[in-house]
């Protein structure tokens, strides 16, 4: 009597074909997704449909140097609002400094302060000279409200040009009180220094220019622009001058040194706030 053949062998072979088909479909959809453009608004709507209380956190996309899925972000470094000063050409820096001088001149004209504030642009630097009456009373280094108002406007203009600014020197000057007698050196230098420091402190507190780029200086009576023989000659000597220098890309060593000071001071900021000088 012949033996019966057993059935069922190879009955599950269709699973192999099915698995291959599912794998191919998965690869196909992954390929489609990789070529798609992600809509941020639609993604927010999907997330909030699952969790209405969800909040979105800003993250730094990876893959610097390659394209991003959202064309509105751009190809590199999304979220950076201000250009790196190192990426500016010297012509751009010079143009920004010239525009700064013009903007300060316009502000002075609008306020009717031409007789008290002089502005000049030369050699990539902006020179601003303030008569003593603008900022301080006689023999005082307390910054007056009118001077604060003027400096507040200048801070706005400095912020607009900060990518082109290398440093700001604030210089304090005094007049010789008597025509035939020099001022007391200690009081003279200290008064001029304190006036320059007050201006620098105001700039530091009201602008985004890094403090390492601000330098107060004291000349006392020793750089007069008047003759000191009478009050008319002494008046112009009582002044505060601001010299705003543009970045010089050819002076790489100087630029690197200033950047080093800025980086170092930022790293030790917390310590400097709690440690006495």
C-alpha cells in the first residue's frame, strides 16, 4: 500500500514575500520623507493636537555646512541675527563708521547742539567733542540729566554700528584755572578721569558695546585747545572727547588681542562679580 504524502511543507513561504514587500514600502516612504519639505506650522498643529499644552523649545539644528529641510532657515547658522565682524570687508566697516558720524551729526543738528558738540570723521575714526556744559557742572563729575539724554541717543547709534567698532576712548580734559599758575596735579587729573569714567559707565550700562572696548583717559589741563588767559579761552578746554575707532582688518594681531580680552573677561565674569579687586 503506497504511503500518503504529508501536506503543509512550505506553506509559510508567502511570509517571506510579504516581509520583502513591507520592507520595500518602508524604504519607499522613507525616501519620500527625505525629499519632503517640513512645514513648521503643520508640525506645531500635529504636536498640539496630541498635547494641547505642549511648548516648543528652540534647538540648534545639526549638520552645519549642509542644507536644512526648511528653506526659510537657510543653509548655515540659523538664528544668527548679526554678522560676524570678521566677515565684513574693510570697505563695509569704513562705510558703517562714516554712517555713524553722519548719524551723530544729524542728531546734534536736530537737537540744536552744534555749538556744544562737534563731530568729525577722519581716518576711519569718529571724533566727538562735548563742551563741559553738556555733561557736567564746574568742578563736578556728576553726569547731568541733559548729558544722560544725549548719551542715550548716542548709545542707540553705537549699537547700530557695533560690528564695525574696534574701541571707544573717552578723554577727560580740564582748563587751567589761573593763567599764571598750574592746577594741582592730583585734583586736576582725578577730576578729568572721573568725568571720563562717568561717561564710560553710562555707555557700558546703556549700550551693547563690550566693556573691553571702552577706555577712559585723563589728560587734565595738558591738551588745551584754548589759551587759558581768560574765561573765553578756558571754556573750550573744559571738555570730554570721544574717539570711536573702526576695526582695522589689516591689524590682525591687535584685533586678536582685543578679542582675547573679551573672551577671557566673559569666562571669568561670575568670579569678577564676587571677588574684590
